[in-house]
C-alpha cells in the first residue's frame, strides 16, 4: 500500500493540522517508508503461531492488596498549599 499526497492531506485535515507544502511532501515520503516497512510483516509465516497480548510472558504484575493504616490527616495535609482541618482547599472552578 502506497501513501499518496492525498492521503497525507486527508489525515492532516482529520487531525486538524495545518501543514506546509514542504511538510506534506516530507510526510508523504516518510509515511510511505513506514508503511512499506510494516508491509514486510505480511511476508512472515505465522502459521501455527498462537496470538499473544505481550511479547514476553507476563503474569500478574500487580501487588497484592494489603490493608494498612493511612497517614494521619495532619501529616497528609502538611505539604498542601492551602487546606482546612477537613482537606485540601482549591479555587472554585465553576464560578461558585
């Protein structure tokens, strides 16, 4: 599949990018090279290869959940730029 100038112009329009003539020409060549490189993957014989989600076997990478005591409120709020005894104070966002 070859990338044409029209393809680059269409994608830039969809992405709301304003590209110069030089950028369009450069991207047409560069994206064409990328697509040609990816097309090489179709030449690889994948018969008998099971699909995989990761290139490396991955097991559960999450730490186990452990109940721990939390910080005291005063210590948790110690570095807050603005706070009251209940929590952080932030500027109103919706004009209220």
